[in-house]
């Protein structure tokens, strides 16, 4: 199981939101590069870098943060937030990301995503399925995507995507535990995908449970920043 700390960026700073609410943000570090270095020094190999400004604005805003982290560490970085066209994809890869995270565009313009999967390879993309009440949310979780989670994942598999992370927005940053039952249902219907759990992880037992049900990875944010889980504990899971 791959442990993937999250670094969420607003105004160039490392923050966490509660249940996707931009009004409920907490700044954890003014310098995301320092945070990334701490992860790398501890032995973490991968991070999930989210341009929350970009997700909200509909265009990449914090590419410089990606460039700085890639230059300062050897971390495998997946980057998302505001990727809208093939130039954005190329810029993200050129800036040092190993994978581009695609969420809203996958819902609104799946044909474009399919072209990218063919152009760059499916292994270069991480598809974000952000869900609230069983329905997909887009544009920084601010809009209804008009499709349910299971139909969406089925469509993504049909396009050739293999790497999908699912965030239950009601759990994200709430420190109330992950949506284990939802992940079980997804994997029962689509056992062929690499499913990464995201949102709600509170303690090391949550991570152990996610591994036990077959998740290929877990994106973890607030539990790390609040000290509920140590990096040493997380690395022991692998």
C-alpha cells in the first residue's frame, strides 16, 4: 500500500480544508517545500500536491510550488488543480510531476481526457472522484457533477484509466474515519482499478483497515499535520 501525504496549496501556503469548505482552512506551513522535504527526509516516496487556488479558478495557479518541490526533493509527485488543456498537462510534467491529477475535466470533457490517456499513457494520470452523498462534485468541490460515483468510475475505466482516487467530501478533514464501506463497494464493482482512498483518515488503524480491504494507496492530510499519525507509523504499513 502506498502512503501519500497531501500538500494542499492556497496562496502558496500549505493548508487543509474541512469538508472542502474554503472558508474553513487552516494554514500548517507558509512554505510547502519545507513540508515536502520533511516527508522526503522521513522516507516518504510520494506526495499528492493540490493547487486549491487552481481548482477554484479553473486554471493552474501554483505551478511554481510544484517546480520548487520537484527541484528540492526526489518525491514522486502527482499534481492537480486547474489542469484544463494539453499545454497544462505538458507544463505539469515539465515542472516535475510524475502524474497529472484530473477531476473536473474528467466529468465535463471525458473525450479530451481519453486523448491525453492515449497521448501520454494511462500511468501518467490519476483520476479524482470527489463524492458527496454518492454524487460526483467538481470545480474544487463547489459544483454538482451530475453523475454518481459508480457510473463515473465505470466511464473512466472505459476510457482506459487505471489509477483512481476517491474522496468522500463529508469525511475530508473531519477526522471521523474514512468511507470504508464506499471503497468496498467500489472495489466489488471494479476490482481491476488501483483505488486510492482519500479523506477522513484519523489514526493508524484507519490506514490498516484500508489496506486490509484492498486499497492500493491512501492519501492522508490532516491526521499527519495534527500529529495523530506519525510518519514512522505510516512507513511501517508498507
